[in-house]
């Protein structure tokens, strides 16, 4: 299945997806990697694997809507079945999100619906949580509110800092994201309305527990 991946930075989740494809565990083909930053290290990751790349610098557009229209056009020119946000640090317009509804995925560093938004690791520690993790979800216009597909969990140690916890969660992300992308690419996962369905049956609100994926 052709997919397009959007990045803004180092592209470690992009690398995890590339590795899964090359290992034969993910039935997908990355048709294009797009970044809004020309200096994103993830672009070099893609090039090393022969994957086409494109830079669309948001600073060259007069507003968010015109940037998103250019982004949408670039994506659609490659006819992807799925668009994967992998550290893409832009808030997308409602029009863009609705255009790709049901085929736009994101990964968030918390166990949604807990800790939407930023600084999730520090907030989890400050709240006295015993576990933390990451979630893959369908993207909707409301921030971090789309149907959750899967989650992976890790215990919070008494000596964890935001930095050490972030490192633990990132390791989970590298297993979770390819696993969830794979569910979509093998045709078993879909979004109907605001509900994620797996093999035609609704997933629970927190999705699948894929900690061991």
C-alpha cells in the first residue's frame, strides 16, 4: 500500500517504519516523505533508502490554509492510501484533516485521553501516574482526540525524569507505530464515523494494548 510520511525533525519513527517495510513485516511502500523544514534529519534517512523527498517550507506561505493546500496537492500527486504524521510539528487545518479523514494517522506520547498536547512526560510524572506510554490514533480536527488504534505502556520509575521517561516512550513508539500502520495496510482497520473498527468490530476507547508488539 502506498503511504506518505510527514516529518519535521529527526525522523526516528519514519526509520522504524522503513525498517519494518524492509524486514517484510509491514506491507507498505513509502511513496514520499515530506518535511516543512529543509534541515530535518529525517530527509537524509529517507534518501539513504531511496525514498523520494520533498520540502514544503511553511514560512513561504501567507497563511496556514495556503500551506495546507500545497501540502495536500503534493500528497495527492502520489495517490497514497494512508498519510502518516511522524513528528510533523504543524497544526493542520480542519479542511486538510477532513480531506484525509479515515486515512490520516498520528502518534502521541501519552496514553490518550490522558495528557493531550505538549510536555506529556513531565505532566505524567507531576500527576503521580504509575504508567505512561504512547498512542496511535486517527487524526480529527480536535487536537489528539481521534479514535485510538493502539497503545503501548511503560511503568514510571520513582527516579524517572521527563528526559528518561521520554527515552523509554520513544522506544515504545518505534514498535507501536509500524504495528498500527500495518493494521491499516492489511485492510483490517478502518474509521467509520468517529469509531475505529478492526475486522468490522469497534475497538475499545483506548484501542489495542500493543505493549509487546
